[in-house]
């Protein structure tokens, strides 16, 4: 018998037995932990942990999906033509430079798979969207973590972290989980100082609820340069998280690359119909945006009045800081859970909770409950 190298690492149950083996870097990963959606003993808890829009989707979306009926027996349009054209019309973009995905998460995955691998570096913020790190890990690239500045991405910190091995820079703007944003001048400065062979990905998952006058998602940079793109989603302000639809606008060469690895029919029939109806109903989006901005202000003011730290947010959630001891974030999380309100605890920010803006009654209830929790 020919001697064979055996996997004697501690990941193998029985080193003498051969078995399919994944990449080492995959075995080192832990699965993604989504926002919790259930509480023991509470029949139907209110989930304020995943930044879904409890304002809900446009009624036209429901109609469009209902109208599909038995059309589901056919494959969806592999090119998502109507959807891309509808997005292009609303945003004044070139439809040929748009790609759609099953959530923008799939597009972030396609980008990372296409542009980074073992030996490459991928830069993102310390308190940024968890998917960047996960994607870098999946492809065996090295994640380079840059501390935030004033809760947003630190432009100078990112620029200092760039090396010859840097392939991608991910910036969620506004930032999840902090809600903070990088202003347009700074966004442009970041891009202007990156090497031409580094792709800057501006993740605008919350662009639809950003109201700051000096905020821009960055479409205009895409039209001018070959190394910057934006990603967007229908999961947040459009209220279509379950439909799984996102899109990106990028330079032709990048979109061409992503289309090579995109699986055929990636966005299903229902997702395409729902997102097309949603983007055509900009009145509904504006209503959701106004509702969110109003409650974001109310929640921020209300919690600050109770003496808590609240980070200024441009998103449909707020990041709330709690003191150590009796009134800690951990205790508040448990207090709210027991009363049927699930918020997001963050392993990397143990003294904070991220609370999504809910329906009016939910928001009011959370304010009242936290006041009670603090004994005020
Ligand atoms: C929610 C979110 C996304 C989008 O996720 P989908 O896959 O489109 O549902 C992307 N980036 C950030 C920062 C997010 O918070």
C-alpha cells in the first residue's frame, strides 16, 4: 500500500479514515449568526434585530407577486432585464452597468470571489458589516480591520492600511451597526487616494434612509472611474428582506466579471416582480423614508433624555450605549426579550444594543420599556 498523507489535525474525528476535506480556512470559520427571531415563552415577539422595514412593502408589490400565479413553473429572466431597467430609470443610470443579486449579500460574495483569494488583503472597518469578513474568510484572503473614526469608516486609517496585496476595500456607508456615515467629500477623498488597482465597494444598504445633505451613495464616481462600485438592497427601506434582491452599479469591466460567475436565474421570479414593483413606487419609498427619519429622531431624543448614549444614525436603526453594572446592555437585552422585543446584541460592542426602527407602537413600547428598565 502506498503511504498517504493523512489529516492528523484536531478537526478530524478519525485520522485513519479518509473523508472529503474542505479548505482549512473554511474549517476555521464559524457560521453567520443572524438576528434572533424567537424568544422562549413569547408567542410572537417583535423582531427589531435585523433592520427589516416594519413600515412594510408597497401594496403594489403584494399585487405584483400575487399576480404571478402559476408563472412560477417557468424560469425567471436570467438577465433581470425589467428590474435593471426600472432601477436605471429611477436612478438615472445605465442599465448595462447594473447587476442584480439574491440580496446585495450575493453581490458582495461575487465581488470577493472574483477579486480576492489566498495572499490578498481585503480592508473593512472594525465595526462594519459582518459579511465583509465572512467573505474574505471564505475565499482565503486576509481581512484587514481598520478601527472606526467617530463611529464611521476612518478614511485615513483605511488609506494607511493599503498595501501591495490590497485588492478590495469595503465601506458600508452609512455604517451598520453604528448608523454613522462618511460625508461625500470624504468618500471622494478615499477613492482619490486609493491605488487604481484596488476596487472600492461602497455598500449603500441604507442609502434610502440617509437624509444628511452631504451624503451620497456614490453613483457619480462609478461613471468616472474603473475602480469603484456601489451596492444597494431591497431588503431594508423597500421592505423586501424576504424576497432577497439587491443590485450593484459598477464599471462595465467589473460588471462583466461578476456576470461571468453569477449563477443563471439567480434572482427568482417573485424577487424580480417584487423589486420591480417596489422601485417603481417611489411615493411609498418616500413615505417609508420619512417615517423612519421621524422615528429615528424620536427614539434618539427619547433615549438621550433617559441619559443613554445614542450614536447619530442615518440608518433605520440606532446604536444605544448602556452603563456598566445593573443597567447594562446585557441586562436590557434580557429585559426587552422577556417582554417580547428582540433587539441586536453585538459581540464586538458589548456595552451597546442595536435597535431597528419598528412600527410606531413598537418604537413607543421600546422607549417605555427602557425607561422602566432604568427605573425612571
Ligand atoms: C442588510 C445589509 C446588506 C444587505 O443584505 P441583503 O443581502 O441585500 O439582504 C448589505 N450591507 C449592509 C451593511 C447591510 O446592513
